[in-house]
């Protein structure tokens, strides 16, 4: 007698096309392990909201976002040094002790943002669209370009104004090419000062940032 072999279909395991599919025009941030983080390198982080929610740049909404950033800017070894708030996403320039500090700090910030925005909007449900996107900045040129990108991002989206973006930390930024006029409503910055050499000193090798400078990312 001969034993008949049975071919079983292979439904599991790593294979082409498996895993969560990207959706929407931009797609999702891939769910893979984040690389180890060097504490000497600042990080550019972006967080995007679910489609269909109110603009984050409305006065009452921006106030909630700004307070959430201020409350979470020194937690778990993560420091948020600069930020800008767009209609449906937020840009952050951060420093982190390691990848765990970055992950824990950003998770806490996203939870805080979601809870406060849902309370403001009197709704329940998902607020943050997907995982945050993070990019380590390794050279003075990269840091300067990202600072320019973050502060000038509103212009790219068709939002124009005189002076720094009011929905950003640009009013407290000390790296502009000229001094800003006194603003009694601005007050002291709630954000920590940069501690890494790249973000505090190194980027200045390439000159101050002008208020009308074209944005560059790399």
C-alpha cells in the first residue's frame, strides 16, 4: 500500500501581499519595528488626524492642541522643542533619550490630544489617523532644513500671514534672521530649550532662517 500525500494550502506566514493594506491617498505608516534612536540626533515627527474632523487651526481648537503639547513636552525622556499645527496634522521637532522614550512620549501625547479634542468636539471615536512618522536628523543641514520646513509649512498649504505662523512655536524661536517685534500676548515659551548640539548650535552653521524663505526638507 502507498500512503497518499495531501497538499495543504499555505494560508499563513510571510508572503507577498500579506499584512495590513494601505488605505487613503497617503497610505498608512508601516507597522514595523522602529530603529534604535541616537540621543544626539533630533527627530522630526508628524502626527495626522482622521479625515473629516475640524481644523486644528481654529482658535479654540488650536488652544487645546497647544496646551496638550505644552503638558506633554517633557515626559518619558521626550522633549518637544518646536512645533507647528496645520489643519489636519501636527509637526514636531523633538529630542529623545532613546527609541523607547520617543515611543512612550509620543503615545502619551497622542492619547492626550485625542481625549482633549474629543471633549472639545463633544464626540467619541478615533482622532489620530495612524502611527506617528519619525525621521532622525543627522546633520546640521538636515536640522536647519527641517526647522525651515516646519515653520514655513503653512505657506505651502496656502495659509499666508505676516511674521511667524501664529499656530506654531515660531513666535518664540530665536533663530530668525531678524528680531521679532514685542508681543505682550505671547508670554514665555512653555517648551524646553534644545540640549543636543545639532538643534542648539550645529544648524546655525548654515545661517539664520528668514521669514519668507522657501521651505526645504533635505
